[in-house]
C-alpha cells in the first residue's frame, strides 16, 4: 500500500502547559498527511472542491497517543489509504519523532464525500476513484470488495 510521508516541526504554539504537543494538534497533523497524500497522487483537495464540487468532511476520527512530541521535534506523518466505499475514504496515520524514531501516535480518519452545494452525501468523483485504483494494490482491492 503506498504510504506517503510529510514532515512538521513542532512550534511553540503547538505545545500545552506540560510542554508536549497539544492532543488536538495530532488531528491537524493527520489532516496535513491526508492533504499531502492527495497532492502527491495528483488529486489536490482544492481541485476536488472547485472542479468536482465536493467536500470531504471528517465522519469519524480516532487517535491512539503513544509518546509525546515536544517543542522543536520533527514529526514524520505517515499516511495511507486503509479502505473506501463509494461515498467514504478511510485514511490511516502513524506519527513518529524523526530524531528518535519512536511512534508518537496512531490513528484513522474516515471522510464522507459530500456535495458542496447541498451538503448531501454523494459518490466519490471519478478522478479520486482512478487514483485509488492506481495506488491501491489489486490484492487489497479484492479483499475490500469481499468484505461487503
């Protein structure tokens, strides 16, 4: 499964009073990973909004916090597609500390495909389906289809 990596240096604004990355910022790092995953695969989120007239709101998010990131650490955000249906995408994320290699957080985020004008569920656009078919191994696709 293609996994993409983005980096982010933890800024002072990101830490809480305990000196570690504020827990809600992990979800922002997940978002950064998803946006960069799409961009790398040739499907910019901005184009999905403007040209395809869809938005991808978060439907469900989970985060398992392992070890904290601190000010000035560099976070490595690993992102890959876990699963999808005709109207949803599920991304998985792993955040590591670049300096130590330790896993700091694991998580998943499920996005719904929604028409921008009506905010009603809609099918994933063809451009996104093409990306998924190109980057997700056929073995994985067969497994996903059998689970339905």
